[in-house]
C-alpha cells in the first residue's frame, strides 16, 4: 500500500511540475503576444505619422522655386500682380504642409551652426566668432521629429582653421592625369 501511495505521490508531483511548466510557458507566450501587439501598434502609429515623408521630399524643389521667385524684386505692375498670386499659393501650400506636421528649418545669419539640422556647404574665414552661419543657401525641413532635408549653409571659420585647410591642400601631392 505504501509503495502505491508513493507512486501516486510521485505521479502527482510530476503532474504538478508539468502544470507549472506549461503555466509558465502560457504566461511567457501571453507576454510575448502583448509585447508584439504593442510594437505593431507603435509601428502603425509611426507609419501613419510619417506617411507623407516621401511626398514632402518631392515637394521641396517646388518650395525652393517659390523661395527663389519670391526673393526677386520686381518693378513692373504686371509682375507684382504675379508675385501676389505666387505669395498666395505659397502661403496656402505652407499652411497645408504645417497642418501635416511639416516645419521649416530656417537658420538666420549669425546663428550657431547646428550639425543636427544644418549641412555646411562651405566654410569661409570671418573675423567674427567661428561656427556661425554666414549664408543660408536652402532652407531645411522636418516632418514632426524627422529631418527631411537639412538647411544648406555657409559657415564661418577662424584664421587657424583656414590655415590648416591650406596646409592640408599644400601637403597633398598633385594628381597626375592618366592617358586613357
């Protein structure tokens, strides 16, 4: 009788261990599914939030054209009327883009160079403080927190940096042309 009780007791312990094992597996699978669901929802929200990024990127040359057209000073009345129309269209386009989360990155001359939202096209010696914006060639744009295009700027440098650049140019051997 004792051996049967021990046998049943061992069997109960084995079944209890199996139950605990599968219970843990169930909780682990449930937690994995919850994490997966949260990640999919987050990815879906991000995809919706940034759905227009490619479209906005394609609009940037059009915005650049408007900036160029609006920066020209016109003298004839006929051209001034066209300019008023361009300004109206431009403002409406900018308003629609802002409603979708697009914002301009437009540094001013004299602002400190910020490599996270600006790209230095060139550096020039300037008597003032180094790493300052000397000229803005193109405005940059963001869609929410994503940078679509950095602002293209010319940045100031001090005399030491200019001398180093010249030394590097002088120390590089001149390239020889190869006959093809």
